[in-house]
């Protein structure tokens, strides 16, 4: 007698088999795309001569472990160097820049990619700025012999090989990987889109040792961010809270309010100056962020000037002055909060900055709700 398998049991078995098959496929894909390492001793002779120069004496270094970037290099002659960069094939471009200062801007780079149709390409770029329009194709100071460069995919990894004519390559190297959701560069402009992530290292070619390089003017960036966050995003709102909820402590509330706002104004000016210096040195395109910052500074200057023309308490115009003073302050704080988060985004400072300032805002909101409820009960 033939037993009929219950439909639910059959579906459960099929689901299990599907999960098992997917897991096996992912394991095989992972094994294929991560087989390269400096200890794997890849035989480049097995790549059917697709590396077009001698690879017998290449030094190897895992320059970017989190993204699987491995660099092999050697000095082929008095003024000739060999480079082979291998990375996982993420369906996006990969870049290797030779930087004068450890930053991406000002670097000359070699960028390669595998298009969705499987075709490959590799070109030189001058990274003249942070916008795609400032990244110029077929420019820069790299001298690359055209008949020895190659890029191809093997076992799920991109191999990008090229030679560089120079007595000594720059030690500061910048690596980047594009966003797979964007299209590959195409003719005639070959314009690059914004990279997904990047890293900078300093490589000692003689010893093979490398270290991470701090971004140029990173201390100035940090100072700009901290000063403006403290001034416009913390001290100014504290001064507003004091003025609204502690008026019963007259005249102490006024002196505290004035002192906190004055300190915030001074630190804010310092932060804005740091921003102007940073923009000039990095040649960064931050027009929206800069425009908001200048607007916030102008609104704060108006608040300071308003104190000089403040009418007396019993004057008929006092209520209009109060209305203007209060609303300008609210608009300024709203702009400041937005610009702080926008600045964190532009600087790619990471989630820790967003979370940290988000906690500060949460404390402000809880404090305001408690004080507002207390004030309403008194009324």
C-alpha cells in the first residue's frame, strides 16, 4: 500500500532542501571569491598569460583586508615597477591611487572595472576634486606603458595588472571600490560615480610593511565638527531652555542665558572659520553645508544685535521684539540641527557621531517635555 505524504510535510522538506542548496551555493561562491591570499602562492603562469609582465618575484601585501584587496608588486628595472591588484568581483570599479599627501584629492589613479556584459576596462584618472566632474579621465602624472596593462576576472576575483615608469612610486596609496548599484563608466566620458568606500595606506616598498594613513587635515575636520556641534547644537539650545523655563529665577536666568549664548556664539565663529580653512585646503565642494552654516551665523548675529535694541519690558513694541527674537532663535536651531547631521554625512564620520548627537537631542526632548508639563501645571 502506497503512503500519501502530507502536503505540509512535503513543503517543509522542500524548504529545507532549498535552504541547504542556497547555503551550499553561498559557501561555494565564498570559497571561489576568497581563495586568494598572500599565503596561497598563486601561480600566475596558470592564468594563461593574461598578466603581461614577469610575475616571478612579486612581493605581496593584503592592503585592505575588509574588502579583500591584495597588492603584489616588484621593481622590474631602474625606473620600472610591476603592480598586480586583486579584489573580489563586486560588479563595480576598483581604484588604486598614488597620493602626494594621503588624500584622494590630488591623486593620480588607475581604475578598472568589469561591465555587466562581462567586458573589462582600465583607465588613468586625475582625482582633481570630490565631485565626479572633477575626476578627469586619461589625466594625471602616472606613466603606464600601454602594452603591459591588463584586467580580467578569474575565479570570482578581478586581476588588474599594470607597470609604472618611475624611479620610486609614491608610498601613500589610496584604494576605493565603487557602488554596484551604479552603472559602470562608459564611453565617451568614462565618468566615475561616487565610490562606496575608500582607504588610504602608507606602503614601505622595501620592507613590505604598511600602515593606515589618517585623512589630510583630519584634526581640523574633527575640530570643525566638535566646535559647531557644541556651539550651535548644544550650547545655544541650552540657552533657549534656560530662557523659557527658568524665568522665575530672575535675574539669574538672564545672566545664565546671556553667558551660555555668548559662549556658543564665540565657539560657533571659531567653528565656521575652521570650516572656511578646511574648504580652502581640501578644495571641497560643500556649497549647501557652507550656505546653511553662513545662514546660521547671520541669524545668530541678528540675535546679538537685537539685544542692543531691546525695548523695555513695559514698552508696546516689546511683544513684537519677543516674537521676532524667539522665532529667529527657533529657526536658527532647526537649521543647526539639520546642518550638523548633514555635515556628519558629508564627512563620512560614521554612525557613532550620528548616535552620539542623537542621544543629546533625545535628552533635550525629554527635558523639554518634562519642563513644559511642569510649566503647564503651574498655570
